[in-house]
C-alpha cells in the first residue's frame, strides 16, 4: 500500500504556458526526491490514446476534460498524486472535474498558468501560433477560440 493520499493537481492555461514543463519537473521532484507515487496526464499523451477519437470542438474538449477527470479520480483514489496538464479552456468543464473529485472525496487543486498570449506566442514551442498566424490553424484557444480563466484557482 502507498504511504500517501491521492490528490489531483489540475494545471490549466494556454498552449505554451509551461504546463507540461512544470508538470514534468514536479513529477521528477516528487518521485526522485520524495519517493512519491505520481502519474502525469498530459494533453499530448492522452490525445494519442484515450482521446484519439476527439477533435477540438467545444463538445470534444468537454468530453476530453470529462475523461481525463475520471481517469485522474481513479489514480488519485488509488493514492497516486495525479498531475493533469491540459489546456481545458472552458471553466464549466474544469468546475465539473472539480465537482467529480469532490463527490469522490478526492482533493482537487486547480493551478492556473497565467501567461499572457503575447508571451506564449513568442515561446511557441510547437510552432502552433505560427500556424495560426499563417491561417493554417483555425479555432485555436486564446486566439480565435476562447480561454476562460479560472475564477478561484488554488
């Protein structure tokens, strides 16, 4: 049995805000330096498997958040510290993820990566903002699709 309580740390913010980078570093610190059991659910790793049948419509994004929230609940219920790094642009979807955790008696911490659009456009680690500027990508969160900032992130 694990000598720890499970929790979900839900990191949200624009693409390029540092969610995945910080999540990976946090995971490394918790595992290597504190001996904790941690699992990271990242937008990129869930999109290739669990959510491979979903696109980027509002309904698909809601379903993605719902699926990841359910998976995070399962991991956290088993005592694993679960770090979710997912754009999750809609407040209602994140609030539903929080509610689901609360219904299960599982701690949920929302972390907002508050990085301005101009900064993430400059960073552009995946070249996505360049594609948006060139007209190759439409409906991109924070540019021509909304990102609803959390009202009460921890």
